[in-house]
């Protein structure tokens, strides 16, 4: 797939540049995380947004295929086999709750669902696109509950359509406000939801099925 032949609309309404964005590290290599009570969302929120304020940035971004330390905050990421899921399959855009999110290209509403629960996606929208005859799905997680009423399944959207908003905690799955943006070639039997984190043993499959969202996001600080 030659991604350069497509003209993607900025999902945050503006390009993510080195002027307005910074990369955030949630891997075990970031020793600052050891001193953060990640189970306390208010404390976690302060940790994220203090960094953005310190460096004068609107967005914190990153996370594709990142081995993360932050999932110890929720039992949701433990599998039945006790094989911990801690490899992130999308890109997160950490920013102020209420920030508008836009469709990057033409598509249709594939699903709208509230994935409730501590550490889950919260309100979630999945779009279905067609690229050179091939289906591609884009997932938008951690939204506002009001977004669940904006569209109906099967409704067409054009590139640049305002489709949702970054949600506040706790309604967004109880995370510091951010958009989870993920691409999938296939959903299998999934509807309304798709794993955003995988275990190391499953990485090869998910890395193949979930291409790098920055191919569409086009964020300078991730290049």
C-alpha cells in the first residue's frame, strides 16, 4: 500500500508538529512512572498534563507497538493464561477533554459502542474505509458519551467530518483525556471493539493486522 497517494485530513483538525506536539514515553524505561500512582486517574492525569504544560505543547503523542508500563493499573489487561497484555497497537493523542476529532478520509460508521469499565475504551467509534479496493478500519477510543448519539451505523462520513471528541474521565474508560487511534485491516468477529493492546506472544499477528497509525496521522514527532 502506497500511503503517499492518499490525502489524509488531520484527525485533530490541525497537523501534529514539533511546535504543538511532543512524544510521551510510557515504557518501563521511563523511570518517572515508578513514582506515579497510575491507579489514581487524577494523579495520572496531572503527570501527563504537567509535561505538556512544562514544554508548552497541546498534544502528547506516541505508543505504537510500545511496551508499556501503565497497564498494571487495570486487571483488564491480564489474559486467562496470565499472559499480560502490554504492547500498545495504536497511537495515543493526549490532549484536553472536548477536543474535536475528524475523519481522516471518506468512510462510513461501522460501529458505535460504549465499552464501559475501568481501563477500557469507554465510548468508541469505528469507521470503515476503502483504499484501492481494500477495506481498512479506523478506531477512535476514549470519547465522550455524547458522541454515541451523533451518528448511526452505516452513515457515510467525508474526510474532515467532525466525528467525535476526546472524553473526560471517568466516562472515557477512566483515563487521562486522550484519543486512542488505531488502524485494522480486519476485525474478524469483533464489533464495536478491538484489542488495543496485545501480549508479546501475539505481536506478530497484531503488528501485521494493525498498520502504523502514523501512516495516516502524519505526526512529525513520530517520524
